[in-house]
C-alpha cells in the first residue's frame, strides 16, 4: 500500500494532516467575514469533489464494502447528505429566505428537474434515478447558502480555499505513498493518478478550478 520513500507512509500521512490542520489554523486567524454555514457548504463541496463517505471507508479499510450496491449507494452516504441538505434548509429559513420568489424566478430550472423526475418512469431502476436526482438537487441548497452570505464573493473564495487545503496536499500523499487509494488503472492498463478523486480527469479539473481560486485569493491579498 505504500510507495518508495525513506519515510513510513503513515508518518508522512500524519505530517500531511498536521500541515492541513496548520492551514486551517492560519485560516481561522483571519478576520471572520463569512458565517459558520460556510462549513456546511465546504463539507458538501469536498464530498462532491472527492469521494462519498462510503467510498472513503471502502478504500481506507482495504475493501470493506459499506455499500448496498454499486447503484443504490449506502445508508451512510444518504444520512450524511440528507443531514447537510436539512441543515441548509434550516439555515435558509432562519435567514428568512424568500422561497416563493426563488421558485417563481427559476421556472426553467424546475422544469428541467421535473423532466428528470418524469424520465425516471422509463428508467431501468426508477428509485435509483430519483435518489440521484434528489442528490443533485441538493447542490441548489449549497449554492443558496453561499448566495445568501453578506459577502458572497468572499464566501466562494473561502469555501474553495478550505477545500483546497485538503485536496492538494492529501492528493500528493495518496498518490505517492498510498497508491492503492491515490492511483487506479485505466481500461488500457495505464496508471491514472487520481489522488482524493477516483479519476485522473477529475483531479485535473479540480487542480484547474481550485488553482484559479488560489490565484484569485493571492491577487486579493497582494493588490
């Protein structure tokens, strides 16, 4: 499970986690602008940008599968994602979010989701389709939490920065020292470096997106 290095893999991992903790400590020392609700969006973004909780348990345990099936997922993922969704709704209600105005001004979005739900009727497994649509719809609440922050542009930057504190260093450690987690094989047998993600393309996309936000934040501090 380990790569070639003079340091034991688990010692390297502990060092990485310590570095991540230090980054978050430095982050907390900055003036607080966003609310604690940003942590909910951050957790959600990390899950969407890496692996589900069930998948993390699967790879860390060395193959203990907590999933009911490849299609349906597992109760742990459903509980955590449902908790994030319900927490988002509660916070939005406390912020006196105008749900009626929001639904009325986004009819095209709702038409698309209604079409998705209707498409579940002719799907091979309608229940699975509905679950996936519900999960996808939950991302709307993540966006609303950010949009209702007093300084939404700062909130976007803060969330992406916090998640990048984890994704960047942890991906390096997993790829080099824990190849059974950080690497995978393509259909042609070539090695793919996925890091915290499950595919090299996904990792590449995240490096670009999160890298742009890091440059944005650096520019804000310098200029």
